[in-house]
C-alpha cells in the first residue's frame, strides 16, 4: 500500500465522523410547532382571524336577503354550482381551520389550568375582562351553534316548512321560479319560529363577546399590538365584532318582525 493511500484512510475528523446532511423534516417541524405553546398560540391567532374573515364575508352575503329572493338565491346558486372544485377546497380549508382552532385553544387552556391550578389572585384580574375570562366557554357555545346552524340550513336536518296544511317540505327541497334552491324562503321559514330566532340572537351575542377579546388577542399574539397601536387595535376589534353582530341580528329581526317576508 502506498503511503499516500494509507494516510487518507486513517485521517479522523477531530469531532468524530462527519454526519451526512439530513433532509429537512417537515413533519418534525410541524410537530414542534403544534407542541410548543408559542406555536399553538400563533396557530390559534391565525385560524381565528381566518374564521373572522369568513364570518364577515358570510354576513355580507346574507345581507343580500334585503335585495330580495332573486339576489340571495342567485348568490347561493353561484357559490354552490359555479365554483366547481374551488367550493370543496374552500369548505375543506374552512373545516380544517375551524377544527384546528378549537383543538389547539382547548389544549392551551388545559395546559394553563394544569400549570396553575389556583387562579391568579388580585391584582392579576385588573387587566382581564369578562370577555377574556370566558373565551373557552363562549368559544364552545359558538362551536355548538355552528354545528346546529349547519344541521339547520346546510343539511336541512332540523325543521321543515309547512307548504300546505299537514304537508311539510324539507328546507333543501324548496325551489324558486328558476328552479334554484330557494335560500330566501328557507331563511324566512327558519327565523319565523321564535324559538329559532331567539337561539340565533343568543348565539350572535355570544359570538360578539368571543370576538371582542379574540380579535385584539390575536393581534397581540402576532406581535402587532404594541403600545403605539394598542388602542387602535382595540377599537378595530370592537368595530369588527359589532359589525358582525349588527349585520346578523338585523337579518334575524327583519324576518321575525316581517320586514323580510
Ligand atoms: C343570522 C346570521 C346567519 C344567517 C342568516 C346565516 C345563513 C346561512 C345560510 C342560509 C347558509 C346555507 C347556505 C346555502 O345552503 O346555500 C349558511 C351556511 C353556513 N353558515 Fe351561516 N348564517 C348566519 C350566521 C353564521 C355564523 C355566525 C357563522 C359562523 C360563525 C356561520 C357559518 C356558516 C357555515 C360554516 C356555513 C356552511 C357554508 C358551506 O355550505 O360551505 N353562519 N348560513
């Protein structure tokens, strides 16, 4: 063996054998983000803001009730039949962020309770509000409302409409003159019942309380609520939560009192 060859085979790296470069592991990174409280908080903030954006657009769409049956039915028809695969991608994305938001928020709450079984004593409460202290409960109520709401209007499982004495029709069978799903009549039928109208009103108020703290808290988690912008973010949170409350309540009341027939 030549001396050059033997010197190559006996060279050792001072810190041991050089490890081959590992391919970046996306799964491990995601797991670390989910497991860390900071990562989970950021995901709760981002998914929460995503749900707020959906709720604003949904409310604007629902306000088409005031433009008459043709307007709201055409809008619903467009969303359901003209978007193709996009509709299912949007629905899957919405479901994913909804589930992620709930699971991570509940896990964070359970972790914080486990870390501090005794609640903070004075003066820790000075900064908190009813809205911030009840986030987990208002969130659970809103989640249950959404499940009821889907069963009510999207799946038509809950109630029917009496179209002739003794003859009930499922919400989803209602058709307008152009053969489209009659979303207008479905919503009117829905809120004509005082029980359902009250249930929706209560849910909208609970959603308002949840968003009142939720929106500004999300901005804070994302590092956007510094001293300079604190009051502007607080005002923005209130304005968005109140707009959603007012828009949705307006629809329920308008049907209930017969303004929309
Ligand atoms: C008074 C207030 C509301 C009214 C009148 C209303 C009305 C409706 C109607 C009519 C549909 C079915 C649309 C169709 O089948 O074509 C629907 C679906 C839905 N609503 Fe609402 N909604 C209200 C509030 C809310 C709120 C506050 C949320 C969430 C926090 C929400 C979340 C949803 C979701 C996730 C769907 C299913 C969307 C899909 O089919 O992909 N809604 N809503």
